[in-house]
C-alpha cells in the first residue's frame, strides 16, 4: 500500500554499514595523523620594508651628548653652591658657582651649534607649551642661565662700577638659591625630552631615564667639587658624588633589566662600549670619593673619574637611542608583545 513504509534491501543496509565503518576508520587515522603532524611554516619574522628603519632617528648631532652632560653638571653645581653659601664653605661655594656658570654657557653653545642658527632658539621663545618638553626646557634654561651668571659674577674681584658691584653682590645669594630651586628640573628635563620621542630605547626607558640623568648630574658635580674645593670644605661634594654614583649605576642597571629587547642597544655596539666605560669610571670614582677624606690627590683622581663616567654615560645613552632607531626590530617587537599581552600601545 501507498501508506506503508518502504523496506530497505539487505544489500543496501550492508553497503551503508560498510560506508559508516570506513568513515569512522578514516576519522581515527586522521586524528592519529593530526597528533603527529607539526607546523611546517615558521612564524613570520617581520623586519620592515627592505630592512629600512620604521622610525626616523632623532636629527641630533654629536654636540647633543655634550649638551646633556653640561646641563647636568651645571644643575648639580648650583645645588652645591647654594648649600655651601648657606653653611659658610667659601671655597666650595666659589668653585661650584663658577663651574655652574661655565657649564651652562658651554651647554648653550652646544645647543646653538646643533640648532645651526641662534635665531632658532629665539624663535622657540615665541610660545610656551607646558606639554612640550622642548618648550619647557628652553624656558627653564632662559630663566636659569641669568641666575647662575649673577651668582658667579659675585665671585669676581670687581663687577663694573661701584653701584653695579654692590647690586651684584646683594643679588648673589637670592639668585643662587633660585637657581638651586630650578636645578632639579634642569638636570632631569633632558631625560623627559629623550623619552618623549619615538626612539625605542629612549621611549621604553622613560621610567628610569630621569633617575639615571639626575644621578649622573650629581656624580659629575660632586666630582668637580672634589677637584676644585679645599679639602676642609669638600664634605658636601663628597657626599653628593657618592650618592650620585650609586643612583647612576643602580638605575642604569634597573633600566637594562626592565626594557627587554629595547635594552639590547645599551649593551652592544658603540653605546655598549660607552656605557661600560661609564659604569667602571663612575663606580671607581664613587668608591674613591668615599675614602678620599684625608687625601687631596685621591679626591682629585676620584673627581676626574666621576666626570669621565658622567660623560661616557650621556654618550652611551645617546648612541643607544640612535642604534635602536636604526634597527626596525626594536620598534616592532615590543609593540607586538604588548598586543599579545592585551596592553595595546605603550602607556607613555
């Protein structure tokens, strides 16, 4: 009848069962093969288009590391001069004021040399942008330089006419104290300026770089005080030198350990050589300064080592940034790692 179910023949049932068994066996063999199979296509290693840099290297020349060093030396010396003035250490006050003035003048000269024309510096004074480290730095130097100059001028035997000489000597202490207030910003703003760029090693080190620069500034200015001041007045310079050396070496080590791949330029190439020399000189100078209380010769040698260590540190940091900008892996790999960890772009 039309309503009755259609019966399947025994041969069709046998064929269906064989087909199901064959499919099951195929699935089992496929599963076994899947467990044994390995990926034959490696992960893609991105470089860049024809290996060219991803970010443009900062267009700063070799005068900039000198600018970084001299600004830190001036800032630390201003602090020493203010403290020596308040505590009656005449030789330390005199030497620190002169050092700060000479260093900031040389720092201006290095900056103007890099800018090419003095008018470019003047043009930057047309606006004030608190969000721009360069603009803040320009205004800091503009206010800081004259204060340091007035304090140093008071150490001259005579400054012009009698009325001008009296005015300078009365203004020396207030000017020196005001310069000391501005000194920490002068010592650290260059680190903010570097880390605000897209240069990988500078940018990734934004947490530690200001401490490295401040420690280096303290070590160099303490070293200059050990060289120039009388041994009886050199106590504050010695303590600043030792403290600055410790901060410099410790924070530079922390920077190398925390940056991951971006720390590689700090250990290799010209930057690695500069920084290794800086660590050795700073460490030796710091130890020498700590034990040089009774030896004038050891104080001078330790101060020279600290100055040399600070110079090497600034040149090393500068070249590390240049090296990291030239190789695209230092730009791409950290960004890819942040994306894998779900952190997106750098918080800085």
